[in-house]
C-alpha cells in the first residue's frame, strides 16, 4: 500500500485544475439533466413522461458506486473506448444528481399555484411561453434551497472525492488481486500505468 | 363558596411576595403582591398582554421568577431555605412543590399517544406513587364525574374539544392538587361546548376545597363562582373585589383605576 | 458484445450470496445508526456535559468527510493501530452505522423539536419525572414520525454499501467484479448488480412512501 500514497497524492494535485473544470462541467450536466428530467416527467406525451421517469428511477435506484463501475468497465465494451476516470466520475455524478434534481424540479414546478397557469393562459401565452416566462421563474425560487450556492462547494468536494474514489478502488483491487494471486501461487500481473486496465488482458 | 378554615395550614394558600417577571427588556410583572386563601376561587381578568397567563405559568413553575418569592401552602415554590436565605430550588424540590398544583390548559395538551384513561392515571402513578389499579379505579370515577365513562379507551384525537377539555380537567384532578390553575380553558372550544365545561368547573369548585386561580373571559361564569375577582393591568392589581361589587358597582368613582376596570368590563361584556 | 443469458443464470447464485452480505450490512448498519443516532440526539438535547460537545464535533466531522475515506481510515489505519482484529465485514457495519448515526441523530432532533411545547408543559404540570416525560410522552410521539426518514437513510445506506469493496467486503458489487474477472462476462455481472439494487431500493422506497402517508395522518 504505502508506495501508492505518493502516487495518489501527486495525482490529486495534478488533477486539481482538471477537477475545477470538471466540477463546472458536472454542475452544468446536472442542471441540464435535472431540468430535462423534471420537465419531461410533466410532459404531455406519455412516452416522454415514461422516459424521464425511467431515467430518474434507474439512476436513483441503482447504487452510485455500481453506476461508476458500470460506466468504467461496461461502457467501454459498448462504445469501444474507456473514459478517463475523472470523466467517468463526472458523468456518473451528473447522471445521478440529475435524477435526484429531476424530482426537485418536478416538485417545484408542481408547487406553482394553478392560478398562475390559468393566468398565463388568459394572457394567451403559448405553452412554451407559459412555462418559461411564468411558471419556471417562480419554480426556480422553490428549487433554491436544495440547489443553493453551497452546491458549488459540495460539488467540488464530491468530484475530488470521486477522483480519489476511482484511484483508491483501482489500487485496492490491484492489491487484493495480487494478494489473492500470490496466495494461489500466481505471479502478480505486471504493473501497468495507473488506472489503465484493471481486468488484465481479457477486457 | 366559603373559605375553608379547617385546613392544618391557616395562612394564605398562594402568596406573591414582591414578584417581578421580565422577559428580556420587557417587564411583565412589577412588584406584584397578592394572597389567595385556601379554598378560595379567584378569577383574574384584564386586557390582553397584562400578564395573567404569566402569573399562572410562574405558579406552575413553567417560567422562572426574575425577583421576589411565591409561597404555596406557606412554602417557597421555586426557592429553598438555606442559611436564612432563599436560593433557587433544584429539580427535586420543584417536583415536590408541583405535587400541590394542577393546571388545565387552553389547548388541553392531552398526550395523543396515550388513551384517555392512561392520560389520567399517569400523574397518580408516576408522581404520587399510586398503584396502577388504584389509579385506574380513581380515574374511572373521575371520568364518570366529567361524564365520559364511555371514552375510557378512546384516543384523545377521537374526542371533541369539549370532551378533551373535560378529560384534561379529570387529569388535573387525578393528581389531587391543592391549587388548580385554569387558563382560558374554554377559549379554544366551540360556543355550544362552553357551557358544559363551565358547569363542570362550577360543580368542582362547589364540592371540593381546592383553591382556584382562574383566567377567563366568561364574565357570567366568573361572577357565579368567584369569591374574588382581580383586575390586572400592566403588571399591577388595579382592582380586587367581590364579583358582585366589581361587576355591578353603580357609583361613579373618580378613581382612574376603577374607570379602567369599567371600560374593560364594558368592552368584554359588549362583545359577549 | 452481446448479452449472454447463460452468464445471467450462471452468476446468479454468486451474486445472490453477495446480495445477502449487502443486506446484512444494511440491516446491522441501520440498527446501529438508529440506536446510536438516538443516543447522540439525546446527549445533545439533554446537554450532557463534555459528551455534548464531543458528539457535536464528532457529528460535524463525520458529516463533512466522505464515507469512503472513513472506511479507509478505520480499516487500514485505525484498526491496525489499535490492534483489534476486526473483520472487513464488521468494520463495514461499524463505519457505515456510525456514519449514518450522524445523520439519523439530526432526524431524531427534528422529530423531538416537532413536539409542541404544550406537551412538555402538560408533563411538567402533571409532575412526571424527567425519565417518564421522555419515555412516556416525547419519544412515543417523535419516533413514529421519524420512521420514514430513517427508512430513507436505510435505502441510502443500502446503495452506499458497495463502497466497502474498498476493504474487500464480499458484497454484491465485489461478487459481480469477481465473476466478471473470472468469466469476462463483465456486462452481465455489473448490469445484474445494478438491477438488484434498483429492484430492492425501488420497492423499499415505495414502502417508505406508504409509511410517509400513514405518518402524515398522525
Ligand atoms: N416567553 C415569552 N417571551 C417574551 N415575552 C413574553 C413571553 N411570554 C409572555 N410574554 C409577554 O408578556 C406579556 C404578558 O403575557 P401574558 O401571556 O401573561 O398575557 P395575558 O394577560 O395572559 O394575555 P392574554 O389575555 O392575551 O392571554 C405580553 O406582553 C407577552 O408578549
Ligand atoms: Mg393568556
């Protein structure tokens, strides 16, 4: 283990600027997904409602850690290339928090009184105008507590945490694998570059 | 109701001795002095914010005194004698002192997690050390007295406001208090339920030797049952008289305090 | 890349064994979190000298550091330093239970604060002893109200147990990883692990929602 701590430390520092950019990207992804899912769940079209609902339930219901593994190990098999761990982390974070955020957006939009809808209809606004000019500006106020300014800080911390998580999991799995391999008399696999492949040649 | 002189202690049952109560900057009671004799029924009236509730809460030890002393049955309520001086009482003393005092609240404050009978038996069992059987027997009697025998096993939420308040009265009586404090006990009730509760209280006042301190806006009731009515304003007693005198005194009185009482009564009675 | 149905049925027993471990950790961790959280809340509320401040600092500290780091520090640093041979499984239960206790203590605190002042005053007026006020009046009213919130934390905990893979706990995700490494059926293994989580946490959240509506009528 111990020789790895230096590596962890330097890669965290290396990743700092990347982390900051990634944080901003993650926030943007979350917000976009949250609004898309939230409004999707309120859509007039059944298919859209179902799609949004499935997205929300799947990403809330399957563990975030499992999602990380899935994106990291399964997705490459489907798309043919592997994401940099940091971006895998951001993607999971965005997808996962976007799902939770979707519920917040939906709740906030539904909390706007019916009279506001009717008022907007009386003003002869189009459905889009009703949503973007009347309903959403009021709903956004409702969303503020969960989406407050603290979210930036939390996000930064969490992303850094994800970076560390990805690194740590890889290291530990290696350690466990080599420990297990030693016990059954196999040579530990040759050390590859950090976070490259963890499954040996098969993947 | 006459004063009961047969009690072993023959001083006042309640005595306020230069009581001061402040909430931060706000002085609610200023050098308040008054006595209540054993068995007496005293009604407190006065404008909103004059400190009536505060007096009852001080007696129930729900608030702390700022200065002065309150005596109940001759004993300092929230103080202890120590080397000729009075020091603030500890929880043990307070628990002993509270045995003498019961209170019925405006909002009933029944325990919603306990059935009606359990509400009534808690205090006898936990405070007076009665056996549960004994407490339940007495509790059933009290429920019968307040006319709710059939509600023994009901939950408070299944009762009307008037019924809840009658349970609360039975609950307070079950702890066999020497002093019973009533703070606007009918204010939260629908008008048609008020009479029943007031009747019950009148009956209790007439058949027991409990000392009552009562805050109410029911002037007819106050007049019927009180031995004395005290009018408060800005933390002072400005009138202290027999109800017949206070409510009917036709004499034009130059005293400005009396004028204030009259204005107050006019306002209350006109509204009622 | 195709979906291999054989791998699904083939890996099922292994994954099921992992799921049992995951559920065991969730149940034991929840029990610890429920009890310890209440103890924390009471220590804070009763302002027990010294312990009050200690619990405050501890809760703040735990809530502001990631669970994974706590798992690591406990298993690789603290536990060897003290020299107690605590298994990875037990370490997982302890760390997760204590971690969530710091959240459930807030739930209990809010539940206790939601009891109207009049209940305390009536209890005082009836001269009930302190212990009876808590055991007979306050807790019986606040605990049922917080059950749904506790249930939600249990669901969160369930979904966070895979982190314990970091200390080698043989949980569902670890078994999926193991199976994937052995057979190269990575897609099936991880997807099934996800599906297990989805089904159980979805059903559990439906139950919690039903509890919520029942508690709403209290
Ligand atoms: N806990 C408290 N903190 C601060 N001020 C208080 C508190 N309790 C009471 N007061 C103030 O003390 C004054 C007296 O209040 P109190 O409740 O005794 O009046 P009251 O005579 O019972 O009035 P009402 O007829 O409206 O019930 C009021 O000005 C009130 O605002
Ligand atoms: Mg009052």
